[in-house]
C-alpha cells in the first residue's frame, strides 16, 4: 500500500508539471516550458526512490509529508497578516492640461504653450527635453517599422474621426426602463460587442478632470452632471504586448483604444435612443479619468505602474467609459488589499521599465491620496525615443498572464494569502524570469 501511495504521488507530480509545460508551450513561454518539463522528470524521482524503502521508514516519510501538507494549507490559505486599505477618497481633480498628451499638443499652439509654461514653469525644462526627440510614430524613432506604424496610425485615424461623435442626440420619447433591466441589457450587449468586463458606479468629483486640456475645448471647465459611469474593458493581445517596446505593441494598443471606443459609442447611442443623456469617453476625448471610474466600479485596483489591475487580466486591458443619467445598479466594489501588498513586493514593472519611470519606493501621499505615481515625463520621453507606447510594464506583470485555470489558481492564492503572494512572486521569477526577454512577432 505504501509503495502505491509513493507511485501515485510521483505520477501526480509528473502530471502537474506536464500540464504546466503544455500550458506554457501554448502560451509561447519557452523558459517556463523547458523548466516545467524538466521538473516533470526530476520531481517524481524522490517519491519513486522512497517506494523502495522499508515499510516503517516509508510510513514515517508519509506522515511527515502529511504534516507538511497540513502546515502548508494553514500557512498559504489562512490569512496571516491583515492589510489595511489605504485612503483613496479625495476631492482633488486632475487638470487635463497637465497630462503628457495635452502638453504634446502645446507644440502646435504657440499661444497656449506660452501661457501654460508661464503658469507652470516647473514643466518647461522637462518638456523641452522630450520635445527634441523624434516622437510617437515618427519614422526616425528607434522602433520604427513601416507596416506596424501604418496600421497603428490607421486605428488612430478612425478614432480621430469618432471623437466628435461622443455625445449622441437624445430621443424625445423617453422609454421606461428599470435600473435592473438597463444594467442587465447593457452588460449583456457590451460583452456581445467584445467587452471583457462591464461595470457601473455612481460618479464622484475625483472621477472628472477639472479642466479640459486637448483640442478646441482646451481650458474649459468640465461641467458633466451625469450621475452614473459605465466602465468597459477590452483585452490587449498578450503576444503583441510581449514585443514591447517594439512596434507590434503600438499596433495592439491603438487597436484596443479603437475597440473600446466603438463599444462605448454604441452604448452611448443606445442610451440616447432610449431617451436618456449619455457621453462616451474615448481616446483623445475624455472628461473622466477612466481607471478611477473602473476601480470604483469594482474592476480592480490601481497598481504600482499607475494602471488598473483587473481581476483576470491585470493591466492588460484598455478602458473606455460612458457617463449617463439612465438608471443603473452600481456594481458592488470590494477593496482588494492583496493587490497593494503584491505590487508592494513585486516591483517587476519598475525593474524592467526602460525609462526607470516607475517608482520602487512605497506609496506616498499625493493630493490627499496614498498612491504610487510614475514619472510621466520620463515615461513619455521614452515613448518619443522608441516611437511606441512601450507596454513593457504591462507585459511582464505577473497579473497579466492569460485568464486560464493555471494562472487563475495562482491569482486565487495571491488574493487569499500574504505568504502565498511571496512564494508566487518567487515562482513567477523562476519560471518566467525576473526580466523576461522581449519577444519577436512575425507581422507577415
């Protein structure tokens, strides 16, 4: 009986790592595939050797293994340390004129530029540095690739054509619809259109920009009075993102800005057809800070890299928002402190960031909120060198692994246990590398 148990344990070890290897191979993770298959051969050997031991010794080994398993269950799946949520509530509103894309547009408007830098002289020298570099999608940039840049530009051109369509005309005849019915229909339809997640929240002051910073509304105060926000996410393809900061990641980024934007527009026009006001917030025409709306609607937490860490895909999403007065049922949000703790110890994004724009230190108080804040000038300055929007931080994040059984098991453990998070981080480095290699992709 005891030898049979050892044989069974050896078989389970082999099966698990073979499964891990097959999943890794399908995910095109060469390092993880090689390690998994090597472990499938080596880890069963001690159990096979133990099957030849005398019965009394084998029984004692099994008792020790059982005790270790019980200890592991206790340590890994019973919370050992309660993480206190950090303060996220503030009336502070971001001025869109301070964002990098607004400051990029200043190069086309001398009068605006002169006024902005007179009021914000601390940005002038920083901006003069990146303004001398080639710029996004520039043929002289480091990552230029003709087909990829042309494809990305095609997506951005379509987005540009849609930016003035974000406020649909409201039908005169308002249809009666309950909050439950509206929420259910919008959720189901948005997912049919390609959204990964659809969530709702009551809008707060901090969700809105204080002042617009782009296009012909530059300098105008945001006066949106709509009560509800609908946040949708679309998935960014992991294979394309893994090439970052090379050109294919720009293709994918532009494509998913477009995809999320078109879904948001369709939702806004549906709501307007029902007789309620709605506004889509898409790339280049936002009145809201999309990650904050999505966070407060329960989609995830803001991580070290300053992006939304969603439950199933981590930061590997693009977000669009619809604001509206159609009655909705806000999605219940449960603050996930495990993300704060994991991002606090991981720092993988900070280690691989080409511009070293992601902080490695702990959260600090910024405008009344405890948070991490990237150095946006360093980040954008690198974009202006590479010609792409990089994506390196997103591609290496342990939360960005595909949404499948294997990685969801790890996500579950990370969510539940302080100790599991530390072991999971070590295992992620072991199987995928602390600084994973940039992958290549054949664009045909």
